[in-house]
C-alpha cells in the first residue's frame, strides 16, 4: 500500500509500513527513529569516509617538514595514463613552495645560531 502522506496535493511515493498507512519517514510513531537515522546518516559520511591521523607537533619548521612531505606523498597520485589532475598538481606545487620556505627558514636559523656561537 502507498503511504497516505500528502504535501501540496502530491502524495508520498513510498510504500506504507505494515499495520500503518504511512511510510517510515511519515509515520508519526517512527518520527523519532527517522530523525535519528537521518542524523546518523549525515555524520556517518564524515566519520566513515575519513580516517583520522595521528596529531603531529607543528610548533617548529623542523616538525613541519615531515608533515608537508607526508601530505605531498598522500596527494601525489596519477591516473592510469600517468597524467596528473590539475588540482592535485596545484596542491603539490603549493605544498612544495611551503616546504622550500620552511627549509630556507631552517637554514637561516642554523646560520644565525652559528654566528651567535662565533660572537660569544
Ligand atoms: Zn511517506
């Protein structure tokens, strides 16, 4: 039997539940369960689609380098013909630029530390 729920003159196309004239979505007795299912479905995509990674120490350029390298390696994937998506290529280019900046900063810091040692 078709669900008897109507909105703006259009009848719901779903099948009614056993011993009810409404479907699961429109049955007043299953309204709370329906809301729960919708909420679960919404958050399940986010939680099940992604795997959380270990938190990293992001306080200095030294600890940032492994993060950038790891991220580049995770993003760096090619199609079967060996081509790379423009978005991926741009993302990698941005990450590499940040990596070079961090490396420059580290070298500069190293030079300053060495100069300070000489001056003492
Ligand atoms: Zn319905």
